[in-house]
C-alpha cells in the first residue's frame, strides 16, 4: 500500500508538472491548473501518509549502531545547510525571473545548483540509513526520486524557458554536488549566515523534535540525552 501510494504521488507529480501541464493550463488556465495540481498533490500525499502509518513495522534490513547514527547526524547537518542556503539567491525558485545568467555560484550553489533538491535527497538517504524498515525505505526512496529526477527535469524546463541564462548558470555550477568545485568552475566558500546559522538552528530543532514526535532522540541529542 505504501508503494502504491508513493507511486501515485510521484507519478501524478511528474505527469502534471511536465508532459500534461501545457495542455491543462491551456484548458483550465493557470489558476485552474494550480487548483487541480494542489488538490491531487494533497490527496496523494495524504494517501501516502495514511498508508505509511497503517503499514506494519518490519524487521530492519541491517543493524544500526553508533557509527551509522554519526554519519546520519553529519549528513543531516549538510542537508540543513543546503536547504536554508537555497532560499536566498536561487534562480530556480518561482518568481526569480531571468536571473540565472547573473546569479552567483557561491556557498551552497558552488556545491550544487540544486541545493534544495539535494537536501531532500540527503534527508531520504539518511533516514534509510538509520531506519531500514520496508515502509521507510519506500517512502524515503520516493523522496529521493522526487528530488533528483525533479532536479534533472527542472534543468530541462529552465533551459527551454531561458536557454541563454540557464546555459550560463549550468556552466558555473553542477548537478552533482562538488563537481563544479572539483572542475574549478566554482570555488568552495561564501556560505552566508542564513545558510550556516540557519542550517544549524534547523538541524538542532528538527533532530530534537524526534524526541516528542517519534519517541527517540536523533542527531546529537542521541548522545546528549
């Protein structure tokens, strides 16, 4: 059931966001399309959450010790920094207009031009690492697919809408993390306070929230509580 629900969420998201969007916008208008998209996303996401909660807790596929928890703790900090950093100066965000050609490839954008998408993918991988039961692997795997396939499709869509600007942006950045830095197309550094400070705060709060919400500590709280 979790697999069916996650598949419905992913399938409708990709279909509505890309191949079906022009036809539906032409028929329903932009506002009508957004209403349809939001309704389907809400229903399929709700179905996924319900299926996850109803599914049994199966035996973990591997043992989880302190080493895996340490890896997950560090990668979740990276994900938090990428997420908060993506909120400022991101030419891929709605309303950014044609700013790709002049956007600065610094901070999280030097790491990857899709910091938000990679933050979600890292979140999914980290949760699979420390909670390797069937329903969580399916749900977290769906989040990884949504993020990374969505990022690739976003590149294609943005290149069609802004071929000159997005080509320049792609030349200064990389889809895969740290590739542009390794190829000397971008320089490591320049992380703003919103990325580092905000990322640390979100990381601390989100990992602490596992205690009241999930009933067990995560992140550094696993060693401090």
